[in-house]
């Protein structure tokens, strides 16, 4: 599975854009590399470089995560749209930007919000903590136990089923 993340959109949701943005960017890349190591998905994170970036688009691989900075004058949204057009098969885009969500879903790509992906990352940290401690006879089945009701018993739409399937694969 290919996961493309709108970097600053996720940072804004996860920890806010004020303060030392470079350290927050590094922390996100570190968190995504841990996620990649556990799940084995191809992860690309795209950051804006349109205001003070390089004249050309730059990319590098850090901890197995492909990091792309858009070129000067180009927004990360445009890069994400271009990537989703090129590799629509088996791709998930993580953003809370409505314009990107409508664009990529129109091309058959599953889009999930930053909040939903944050829950997946929280599950990851839970799994790491559960794996580090002494569990005794307990066996972790991969699902968190909650008291939340299941909700409406009606069938989900085709898009929602596709989204759920990709989320389960994460």
C-alpha cells in the first residue's frame, strides 16, 4: 500500500504549526518511519516549499520514508494531486484538506483524515508499549476494546467500504 501524507496539514492537526517547525517535521518523519517498520507500507510525506523552497522539487528518503518538498511557487496540494493521478492503484492519501479529498476520491484514491490516521499511529504506540511489557497469558488480537456501540446496522457506501478496507490494511 502507498500512503501519501500532507505533511504540514498533519502537523497542524497533531501538534500545531507554531514553535519550532523543523523539530516537529523531524518528529513526524521519525514516527512515520516507525509505522513503516511495523507495517511495511510505502510512505511518502509531502511538505510545502512554495514560499521559501528550492527552485526545483526535492526529495530524499529518511528512515525508509520518502520526503518531498514542493518547489518554489508550488504547493504540496499540487504534488499530492500529481502523485494520486500517477499511482491511483492501492493508494491512501492522508489530509484534512477538503479540496484534496474531493480531487483524489474522484480518481478512485481513498482519502482519510489526519484524525483517523492519528488514531492508527496511537494504536501503533499502544502496540509498542504492549509488546515491551510482560503480557503473561494475554494475547493481543489487534483490536482495541471499547464500550462504543457499533452504530447504524445499514450497509456502508462503496466509498466507505473501500476506505474501511484500506484502513484495516494499515
